[in-house]
C-alpha cells in the first residue's frame, strides 16, 4: 500500500507541477487552488488511488524563477510541495513518499503541457495536461508504470476553486 500511495502522490504531484508551469502571473488560469474531482476521474488500475488523494487540493502560486505549489490530501501522508521552472530539467518533489522523485516539463501550447515524473531518475509516468478553454478545469491523461510494475492509464480531472 505504501508503494501504491507513493506512486499516486507522485502522479498527483506531477499533475500539479506540470499543470502550472506555463506562466507565473496571477492572472494566469493555472494559478489558484484546484480540487481533485473523483466523480469525473478514472484510475486504471482502480487500486492506484489512495484514500488520502480523494478531495486533495492544490495551491499554486508564483515564485521567483517559476511557481510554487502545495498538494494537501485528506491524510498526512498526502502532502508534498515543489518549486519548479519550465526549463526541461528534473525538479525535486519535497514530501513525495517515493525517494528521489522528480518531474521534467515540456510546454506543448498555451493550454497543453507534457511531462515525465521520475523515481530514482527512471521515468514512471508521462502526463499530458490540458486546461479547459474557460480555465475552470484541468484534465491530465497519464500513462506509464506504477511501483508494482502494472501499466497505468489515468484520466485525472481537477476543478478550479
């Protein structure tokens, strides 16, 4: 369970970081608080979602050289934060349950990002994230492998608060 929780925290962390690095101005639709929407999200395998991720919130704010985000779940195990810039380099994820968790980012267009979440330098999940035209919803499609070696295909939906 701890390994599953680590992967999901990394996944949610990657979603958050990847989803907000496009810009750093307060008028940017990425900046603000986002909430995980369980009813609209799909986890495959279903066991990939820990209880602490349900209702998780993300605070995203500008920071010197990029952004700062904070992920808070409903259990103490689901808490992480990071400061990152959009330079394609791996950014450390503080508080991730998997040691040596990082994310590297690529901007596709004004509303689409793709990034790779890594554990110990090895790619774990690739995430393609899209912000809705009205800026109220974030959708992330994730593919890769979890800590148990299972194939993962998640569709995560987050609503702007």
